[in-house]
C-alpha cells in the first residue's frame, strides 16, 4: 500500500506544479465564478428596488400598505415625500423616482414601469379602499383585516407524483456536461501519464520496486483525487459565487451535487482503467490519440445516448441502458435528477458499476503488465491477449510439476 | 554459497523464441561479475527476472540463500538497459522519490539523494528538470537512481554504453568501491577489455545458456587450447629461428614469426622447451594468457 500511496502523491504533486495544469484550473475557476455571477445577474435576483414619490397626506396609509405588501410582489419600495404634484411630475420625468402617488388618487409614471410596481400600487390602493368601505359599514377593525386576507385556496396536484424537487433536473443536466468533460479529461491524463512513463522508459525502474497493479492503482487514485478536488473546488466556488450574488439555489442542489460526485468517482474509476490500457499499448505520446478512439466513442456515445433519452427518461431503453456500466454514470445521474430512478435502481446500478470496475481493474492490470514493458511499435490487444494466455498455460504447467 | 545472488535454472520463452534455457550462475558477496554475450543472448531477460520485472517460466532466483521476494528486491539497485527518468521531474525530487519507492523514509531518502548527487557531481542540478540536463549528467542521475537507497546488490544492464572516458572511469570507481563494501555487482557489457579489467568472474551467455563461466583468471589460463610464446634466436644468423617446432605433437604456429604457438591436445611444454633450446637461444618462453575477447570468440565458436 505504501507504494500505491507514494505513486499517488507523486502524480498529484507533479501535476500541481505543472504550469499547464495550474493555468487550466485557474481558467476553469474563473469560468465557474463568472458563470455563477452572470447566472445570478441574468436571473434578476432578489427583490426589485423602487423609489416612489408621495404627495399629500392622503397618501400616508397607502404608503404603509404598499410597504406591507411589497414582499409579495418581490419588491422593495422606499418613499420620498414631495410638496406638490408638479414636483412629483418633474421627479418622475427626470427619472429620480420610478413613480409618484398624488393625493392617494393618481399614479404618475414615465412610460412603462419595469416589474410589478404598478400592480403593487394598484393592489394596495384597492385593498385600502375596500378596508375603508368595510370600516364605514361598521365591520370591526380585526375582521376587516381577516376579510381582506382570506385563507388561500388549497392546491392539489392531480398529475403523476414527481419525486424530483424543482431545479434538480437543471442541476442534473449541468452535472451531465460536467461529468462528461471531467471523465474524458482526467481519463486522457491517465493515458498520457502511462505513455509518459513508457516513452521515457522510466517505467522499468518503477516496476523493479512495485507491482504493475500498484503503479496502475497509484496513478488512478492520484489523478482521480486531483480531479475530484478540482471538481469540488469548481462546484463550491460556482455555488458560492451564485449565493453571494443573491441567487437562490434550488433546494435539490446539494443532493444533485452528491449524485455528481458519486457518479464521477464510479465513472472515473471505470473509464480510467480503460484509458490506462489505451496508454500502455503505445510507446509514443502521439500514438495515444489512436488507441483512445474506442474510449472516446464510448464516452461520447454515453453522452449522446443520455441526451437522446432526455425526453423520455422513464422509457425501457433509458432504464435498461442505465444498468450497462459504460452508460450508467451519465444516464443514472440524469434519471436521478429527473426523479425517474427509484432508490433500489440507484443501489443496483451502483453495485453493478462497482463489480464491473473491480473486474476491469484486474483485467486492466494484467493487460497493462503485459504491454507496458513492450517498447517500440504499437502493441495490439490481440497480441497481449495471446501472451496472457500463454503465461496462464505456463503457470498451469509449473503448478503441475 | 549464501552470501550472494544465485540464478538457478532460469527458463523464459517469448512465444517460439527461447530467451533463457536453464541459466544458472552465482555472484558472490563483494564480487564484480561481468555478464557477456551477443545481442539477444538473454542478458537483459535474465536481469529483468532477477529484478522481478519479468517472471521466469521456470527456475528461481536466490538471494542470500532464500528465494527472492519483493522485500529483498526493494534493496536491489537496478539500471535498466532502456535508460529512463521522469523528464519533467526535478533531479532532487526524483532521486528522493526512487529512494522512497525502495523503502527509505523521507529523511533517509533526502540524505541518500544529497550524498549521491555530491558523489556523482550533479549537486548543483538538484532543482533542474531532468530534460534540461546534458546527456552525461542524465547518465549520472540515472546511476544515482540505482544507488540512492544504498542497495545490497547492484544489477546494471550495459552501464558503460554511451559514457565518455571520464564517465567510464567514474563508474568503474563507484562499482569497485561498492564491491569493496561487500555489495555484489552484476553488470553486462560488450566492452570486453573493461569487463576483463573490472571483473573477478564472468559468465558468457549464448542463446539463453551459459557457454563459459568462472573467475576471469581461471578462464584466461585454462581451456583446451593454450597459447605459448617462444622466442628463439638463431645464434648463427642472429635472427629469429623458425620452423624448429615442426613435427611436435599438438603444436601449431599461431602467427608467422611472432613466436606464438597454439598448444592442442597432447602437447607437452617441456618437449617444446627442449626443442627450442636445441634450435638456439631461448629469449622468451611463457604461457600467453588469453584475452577475454579470445575466450569469448572461442566460446561462441565452440
């Protein structure tokens, strides 16, 4: 285990010093920050602030009521008392205030007022008038208020029950893109790291101290942790930026973030084994792009399939494919986000994914061990397979002796 | 022998190609052992099996009388034929990393790194990336990587290839120094004069099996065919006497007039001496030691 740890630590520290890695991280962080802030701005966050000029004593009770009702209209209103209607008109025209209320009778605006201000003022005026009428009719003050604010009607959802909380689907979609990008990016690093060791021939020294599976495991864990760290940093910074900007996060965000992490870990473990094999088959950096093509097809395929099923995540196809390991991470993430996956399905898919990954680790370690010391031309999988079978036969021969 | 390394009946096939065919030999404590053979004879394969990088189909490797395991191997030092370091990693960090992979604590690793960088003259380059170093310095760092954990056994595959004369002297010095401390040193080389000079014993490998093995001194003086250099001066003419040996059993002239005689089966040195004295004044009479190169060629022909 010591060897695995040393290797993992080297993978992390060497990359953390790499200028390319640092630039990429800073760039993506800025992107996430900017995205959070932009999203918050575009979302029209927080209550809209208005300034309203008031003229005349009659306007006082109205102003009080407007202030009371403002939160319901997602508004925040401050008042500026002015001496007469002419002054109010000038202020509205000059843009110093958004509107003016004169003598509790007239509303002055300049063209169209953005947002709910007009509705707020009108509604408050109506309520005020109604209250006055009721009071004049002799209704006690306590009951006036109650009659103006009756219990809201009960709302019943007669559609199919939705397990997902609002917003979760949006987060899941974002998560899908993130998952796709990170698995491919970090997977490619694994392949590159493997070839780097092979092309520089340093792998033979390393393998004289540790077993191939230890080198493989250390590399995957090191790069995986780095990726995970980057993902968490990125995610939390993006969320923090959104929060600071006043954007209200859907309550499902944190559950979705957990799901993204789960499927990143499982998906990365699965694909990184394949990327390591792709890297071990070649001796030159530029040849990786050929051996990783099948993986690219698989990952892009999973991404495409996930998107194609977006309209009908409850379909049999989507359901079935979400249990096929190469597609599981992305599809399950979506199905969870859209509330289409039952708890047992998630559990089963997780289990299958872990089993598939465990099998793959063993297979990848063997192929890796068989090909990583073959320098020179590209090694075909068939060749590796034949020599593995030969080794098996020899082992059996030895045991018989 | 329990003090050193023993290879016992190693066999290795790559498909139809036989790389090792029952290879056995021993390297004693503190011995500098040369491993000689044509390209493809199986030297690298044998070394990789010793280090556990490859697995033998059959046969075993013993270290101090026990079958080698991962723990023992961690205390071996290895320089593969395919040289390689992490190109972008700093020299110092890299050596510390290798020392730690060999089981050193970080303190010991730092100590070993400082010591060997100093000893091999690359101390000022500790903070440089390996790829920024000259080829000669890269070789030094490579050697340091094999030595940084104070190995109990050194296995070096073609350590002298590509070295300039100064590098050769430095490396020779380090190897002899290690062996003086009791570390067995096994290295392969095509530079036979170098092997002859440095090694106490050699193994000559051909197509996966030994064709000759033993202490260099013994190999040089023994063998079925001996060389005798006899210089006889004809006292009448003052010139080198020739053809006086004609008719002696098993004796053959190896060169024209240099006086080198090849003694085969049934030849008797005393008879040769008698005949030589009869022919004139014997100025030189001595068994000529064969060079390793001759032994090698002979072993390959045989």
